[in-house]
C-alpha cells in the first residue's frame, strides 16, 4: 500500500507542503518577532533616556529651589543665631512645596542650625552625614544629584526616614548590597547650596528626597513615557529605581498588587550594569513576567555607581503578536496541506485509474480475454502506453487467430494423411497380389515368339499400364509409411550431389541446364539419407516437369538464415510457376496438375511428412511464368527427437 | 534347385511356379505355414524358401523363425506387398536372407532367386 503510486504522490505532496509551511512558520515567525523586538528595544532605549531626563530634572529642581531660598537675607543672618529662628518656617514651606523628605541648614562644621521634621533639639543633633552637604562644602558651589544615605545618616535626618527606607524581603533575597539587620540604606536625590560670604563658606542649605518607597518619581516616569497604557489589565510600561541591585521604588506590581519593592535584579543585569557600567537592553524576567528592558547605572554625586534606572515594556503583547502570527501561519500551512492532499488525491487518481485499468486488463488477458476494456485513452503521455497496449492486444488476437487456423489446417492435414495411409496400406496389400499375377502372365506371354504382332502390341500396353498401377501403389505405400527416420550423420553436400548426378541425364534429355552450388564447410546433419534423397529427387523432378527446354534448374545448399542453427537445400527453376489457387493444395496427397500417368500427386505430401519428422520445414516461393523455389530447412543439432532409443542405450 | 513357395494366394504361388519353371527350377507350393513345415519335414532337398508375411493363422515371421531353427542351412526370402523398414529390420534379425517386393516382374524374381543361391 505504501509503495503505491498514489501514496507516494500523496506523501510527496504532503511533505513539500509541510516543509514549506514549517519553514515559513519558523522563518516568518522569527522575522516578525525579531523586527518587533528590535523596534520595541529602540522604543525602550528612548524611554530610558526620557526617564533619565525626568530623574535628573528632579535634582535640578531641588537645587534651583534651594538656591532661590538661600538668597534670602534671613538665611545668612540665621547662620549666626543660636536659637531656632523664623527661618525654619520658611524652609519647611519650601520643603513642603518640593515634597522634600529632608532639608536643613548647617554650619561649615556640619553642625545643624535648623532641620525640617521632628527631631531632637538643635543642640543635641549630631552633625549631618549628608554627602550632598559634604560635596557642597568641598566644592564651594551648589551640587545636586543622587546620594547614598546610610542608615545612620537617615536616622540623623529623621527617624521616620529609617522606617520608610526599611524593606522586608520575603522571601529573603540575596542582595549584592549588604544591609544591616533590620535596617536598609536609602537612595536619595538631593541638592546642597553653600551660603558664601566674602569668599568663604558660612553654611550650607540642603534638601532632598528619599527614593525608597517613593512613588511620584517612578509613577511620573511611567505616566510620561507609557501614558498608562494597559494590556490585559496590566500596565504595559514599568519603571524602577534600584539602590545597587535592590528595587527601592518601582511601578512593577507583585501578584498581590503591591509594589515589588525589596526584590533584586537578575545577576546578569547586575554584572553588566553595576559592575561594568554599561547599558542593558534585552529581554529579561522582571519579578514574574518577561519584559523588554533597558537598564542604566545611576551615579551619585561622586561619580560612584550606586543604583540603576530601569524602564521595561511587557513582552506579553508582542509575544501575543507572535503567537497570532504563528497561528495564522499554521492555519495557512494546514490549509496548504489540505489543498495539497486534495490535489494529490485528484492527480494520483487521474494517474492511477488508467494504470489500474491496464493492470485489470492484463489480468483479463492472462485469463484469456484478448479484448479487455482499458477505459478511455488518455491524452497525456500515458495514452502512448495505452495505445501500445491496444496494439499489442490486436497483434495478440491476430496471432491467436492465425495459430488457430494453422493448427486446424495442420490437424486436417495429418488426419487426411493418416486415413489415406491406412487405406493405402490395406489396398496395396490386396492389389499387389493380383498385380503380381498380371505382371507375371503378361511378361511370360510376351516372351513367346509365336505371338501375332497386334496381340504383342496389346500385351505390351497391358504391361505398361500395369507398371503404372504398380507405381501408383508404390507411391501410396511410400505415403503411408509413417516410420521414424533411420538417421545417420552425413555431409549434406554429398547427398545433394548424388541426387544431382542421378538427374543429370534426364535434364540433358530435356534440354534443361542443371547446376549445383554447395556452400563450403556446412555443418553435418543427422538425417535419414534415403528419405531426404527422395525429397530432393521429387523436388528436382517437379522442377524438371515445370521447366521448358532452355530453362535452368539451380540446386544449392546454404547455412540457415533463421534464428536456430540449420541448413537449407533450395531447388530453383525457371519454369511455369505455381498458380495462387494451387499453392494451398500443393502438399495435399494426390494433388497434381500433371497429365494422367505422369504424376500421382503424392511427392510433396510425402516429402512434407518426412521433413516434419526431421524437425524441419518446406517453404515455397513462386511467380507464375517466372519460376519457383522450393526450400527445405533442416535443423543441425536439434534432432535428438529422431533417435528413438532411450538415453541409456544410445551410448552403445 | 528346389524352391519352396509359401503364399496363401494361389495366383501368386502359381505365378512363382510359372516364372521359376522357365529357369528349370523345381518348385513346391505350400498354402500356409503348416503345409510348409510338413513339406520341409518330408523332403530335405530344398535350397530356398520364399514366403509371404501376411497369411491367415500363423504369420510369415513365425514360420521363418521356426524354419531357421530346424533348417539353419536353408536360405529364406521374404515376399511382401508392403515392405516397410520395420519389416526389413525384423526379417533380418530373425535370419531372412533377403526381400522380394510384390508385385514383381519375372526378371526381378529370377534375379532375386539366383542371387540367393550360393
Ligand atoms: N517446381 C514446380 N513448378 C511448378 N509446379 C510445381 C513445382 N513443383 C510442384 N509443382 C506442382 O505441385 C504438384 C504436386 O507436386 P507433387 O510432387 O506433390 O506431385 P507430382 O509431381 O504431380 O506427382 P509425383 O511427385 O507423385 O510423381 C505438381 O503436380 C505441380 O503442379
Ligand atoms: Mg513430384
């Protein structure tokens, strides 16, 4: 079944369509996905730049506000007052407006003059550890930027901030940024403005935001950049600020809807961004989902890498685009497979049906039906085969008919021969006895000297006519003899030459030239010498009888030209030829055209029997008025059938 | 010379007698195998036996076989109207000297008989 043309066709159709489908599926899907990813990556890169601008603007805003604040006269004068002055009120107003988490005014020795928020009295407050202040004192000019706030620094600013900065990590995560038990450092955006008086720093005004758990910055970024786009209930864009590798402010939500602060970035990102200081733009898992992400390091005011800024776009919508594309491709492929199967089925049907019909037809032929139905002849090249098959059938039919005819005539012929044979044998036996008496008395009487001439003449006639009867009977008997040939192996040329010599005189008398041309080096043949001789002699007598004076007879031998090895004896004459109507009766017993007394018409029928028993054949070619050629073909080796002895005895 | 002719057809036997008579050959005629045997038993002067093959009762071949045993010196010619190769072969194996084919002319018979004589 699997080797049938149909299944082969179907399988190849299926294979091709599946292959093409699969390739377009993979290549197409990948192409679409790649272009989407690269486009999204570009977008994320730009988004990160925007986020960076927004982030940096925050510090600049604070700096500008503090600069404006420090220009007031009350600031400078407050530097020389011991007790808290109304300046604190103004500072608190500024801090409120900017949403500052901490702010204060310090002396050059970092001792605090005033601070916003609740904290111990100024006298008892420790000097500030705020690195923005330190940087401003050192540089003697305003600074703004990111700062790292150790837990102690936070506590110095306000105990509230320590609480806000602290993050529970459940489950506990291994962070690259070690934090003391129960405490977490803070990341801040801060600015510090030195208050100068005649070239020397008299104090510093500072303020800033603690980013830990801060939501406005990241939300602003997310809003500005992603415009609160949502996909299946989740916001498409996310933004996060890391303290080292630690998420301290983010719009990424955990499963329970809480912001995913307190979790860490993947090691790969940390290595690339924090350790190598490069940008990262790639797919990455953020908390639970795949995002197309962009990270870059955050430097503090001293140029140290203290954290990372991140924006990411949920990959799910693009994965869905890919899934949809893949599904469309799959659908197209399946449809293609279906069409291929259908076309393959129809096509193979068109091919296979006539083949099956031919097969069925040959089965019919082998069962004996020589005119099977092979269906309509196709116009394709298969039609050639069908036509050839039909031709073959016609040829077969014709041959069958011919063979039937031939075997019928042969049967009739041999039946005729057998019945004539039996009759002849019986008659001959009975006739020969009276014939003996007739011959005896005629001859004995003719010996007498006292016969009157007329009586003698009559008697002589009796004698001649009796000889005729004797000849006829002898011919009959020859015909009737169905004996096996007594074979010997002889040179054919010698035998034929003997026959020619026997006939030479007669030919001479008739004025007909008789020639013999024997082919040299003929193979020997195994035949009954006497029988073959009688065949050749009969052919020569027939030729002589048919040929006028001045005609010629050519006897020749040759190698057989037919496929099986054999030799041929031909007797050609330039005689009267044989009429077409006589042709078919030529080998019938008693068929003769010769005048009464000259021929019995047994010569060729006896010859045919002899040659047949030798496994050979006789053929005739004749043109009326031009002459005839009789050819006897005899096999060279294939006459084992003529030796009747069983194989065991043949050796002797 | 004394020749025994064995033939069931009296005309053939008579023909032989007449032909051989012209050569002054003594002829005895037997109409069947039994008569032939009787003649051979009663007379030992025969030089030659000429016998037909196809005869009623016992056929010529049996007669030849028997005669060859009892009279090994007697030459035998077989006369037949239907001389097939089988007849020749069989005749030779049972010891016939020669064959005469019927019908024959007087000259042919005389030649055959003289030829069979030593
Ligand atoms: N070479 C020939 N040319 C013309 N006719 C021929 C030739 N050979 C045979 N025939 C014809 O075939 C007939 C039959 O030939 P066949 O040898 O069988 O008988 P026959 O020669 O007439 O008599 P038989 O051979 O018995 O004496 C002949 O009478 C003659 O008409
Ligand atoms: Mg002839």
